[in-house]
């Protein structure tokens, strides 16, 4: 049969010569390779001192955003909870009182906002559903913990810290 | 007078014992770090800086684990196995000369625990006894795989002992004395080292030392993939630690023996030309010996991550059909060269 592509390799199965039968030259060659690898730079990433960078579209931990004046954007409309396929989000809404105009943007706000990180699948549908641009998945990955109840993140872990709008813009 | 000698020797014994244990413990860390570096990764580096507290963590783990003795195992022999292995590993370091004599005041302290005139024979006897530890441990485990591992380990050990003994005979024809102190004293300087006189003998001895310590490429009795751990599969916690420690101590003592017999022991180049006092020569000699020993230990580990494991029949083939004829040829060659040298060049 003719060969269609020229990729056939013919192995030479000659009996080994004296030097090959001794195995010592090949052992020395192998030792050379090993010792070269001893001095090469290592590929390990020493977590937690070094971290691998996340890709641009990585969906990490959630954070509830604030607007330019530092007021929480979230109005507890419940669209994120409705869109969550894993039913991980739950909230209890409350009405904004007289002296709290600097804290919350609109009259309704989320008094209790909880995401169960064990249920969350980090799909980002809550981010797509939010009409107020209040929730974004821009954090790092969820780290390990010992108890199940420590994975229910409340507002203390989810709301982003206050920042100075003038400084960053 | 006698009390002084007893105290001096006891102190030397304690120092040698502690150093042996410390080096064996840190060889476990060195093994893992060197293995890591050769595999493009870091070894353990979480326990202390550069992982230096890792052997302590391992020791702690071994202390806290549960001691299991399997149901059908023979209790006395089960405990006797690792005990014998550990004892024979430790007492083999008694005849190695660690340095020349220290002169403190008017006392001359020799840095060798027992300067017997059959030093090499003692070493071989103790190494042969080490086989008992492995055999008893595997038999007493009441486990098919342990027994297979034990049988293989015992047959491997006794096969390669013959090769070792024959290569030593050729060395004896050159040195003329069994005492390790005499052998080292004949190798003063650099050009007198026995490696230049007996290269083939050294190669045979090296291969047999690898086989005696059950190190790769001869570690069929105890690897995980072939025999599920071999003779130490039923052991947990301290007894397993003894087996593993005995292997590292054997490695250390084999390295010391090779350095002593072939590489000049505590001699270093230009040792008498620098005009140093006796104590300084001794101290530098001890440091030189330890550098050689660490070089050999690194060589053991280097070979481990380079060469694949031998199959059992290849192992036996190498021991009986290749090394023994080579060693006998080495003896004959040494004899011929010695006669020629004495007849024509003396």
C-alpha cells in the first residue's frame, strides 16, 4: 500500500551495543537532565503570598455597591432573588426613616440581605437582573471555612466599604 | 583513669547517636525538598522558614497517631521487627572514624567510638543483621503482601551483600588491613584516595549500597505501587517511623562508609601543607567528612528521581549475573596489577 502522508516512522530494533547495555551513559544523561531541573525556576505559586491573576470576566464574590454620595444603591426589589437559579439570596426590606437620607438612596432599602455562598453558583444572573446596578460579582473566590453558618454572608460582608468619590474620579 | 576513658567514650557515643538521628531526620526534609526542586516545584516550606521545622511536625504526627497491631499478628515479633531494624542501623555507626585525634591539654581523644581491627567485617555483620528486622517485620504482619515484600527484600539484601563483600576484598588487597582507621590513614592528602586505585570496585560497591538500603532503583520491597507498601504496610505511627528512620540511618551510614573507604574519610587536599595545628586538622577533617557524606546523600536522592525502578527479575539478574562476575574480575585485575607493580616498580 502506498503511504498517504509521510508520517510513518520505521523503528530501528537493533540489539543494543556495549555502551547502551551498560546503561551507565544513559543514566548519566538522565542525571544531567535532573540536575538541570534542579536549577530552573519553579512553577509553583506560593499561595497566599502570591496569587494567580483572575481573568477579566471572572465572577467572584458579590458586593453591594454605593453611589457617588456613599448611599447604598440596593432597594430590596427582590429581582436578584427571583432570578437566582439556586435560590441563594434572601432579603427583608425596610422603610427609610427621617434621618437616614445619607445612608440609603431611595425610600425602600434592604435591612437584612443574605447570600448563602454554599448555594451560590456564581452565575451572575443577579448582576444582570439588578435594575439599580447595585450588585456586582467582582470579588475574589470564596475561601474555605469550618462551619456552614459562616457561609451565609450578611450585609457586613457584602456591602462595599465607603469610598471618596472625588479621589477616584 | 578508666573512669575518664568510659566517660569520654560515653560522651562520644551520645554525640554520634544524636548527630545520626538529627541527620536522619533532616534527610527526610532534604529528600522532599530535593525531590521538589528536581520536579520544578518547592518542597515543604510552610512549617518554619524553608520548611526547616517539618521533621519536628512529622515526629509529632508519628507520636500522636494510633498504634494499631493487626488482629492475627504475632505481638512480640511485630514489635521486634522495627526494633531490630533500628538497633542494627544505629550500632553500625560505631566503627566509623570521624576524625583524627583531638588533643585537649594532655589528653588525646580519638574520634572513633570503637577502633577494632576488623572494622569492615563488623560493618558487614551488622548490615547482614539488618535483614532480620525486615524479615521479622513482614512475617509478623499476617499479610500476604507484606510477606511478598519481605521475601523480596531479604533475597535482594543477601544477593547484593555478596557483591559488596567481593568488591571490598579487592580493596583489602590494596590496603592490607580491615581496620577502618588504618584504611583512612593510608589515604592522606588527595592523590592517595582509594577511588583512584579502585574505580570499578567503587562502582560495584555503590550499586550494592543502593540495594542494601532499599533505595530506588532497588526499592521494590517497599514501594507503594508494586506491593502496597511491602513489609511496612501494617505498621502505623512509631513502628513505621522506626522502619523509615532505620532506612535513612542506613543511608547515612552507607554514605559515611563509602566516603571512608574510597574517598579518604576525614582527609582533605593539602591537609599537611597548610601548617595547621593538630586540632585544626581534626576539625577541618570532620567538616570535610561531613561534606562528603552530604554529597553522597544528595547523590542517593539524585539517583532516586532519575532512574526508574528495577523489576524483580532484572534486580536478581543484575545482582548475581552481572555484579558478582564483575567483582571477581575486579579482584583478579587488582591482583595482576599488584603483582606487576611489586615485581617491576618496587
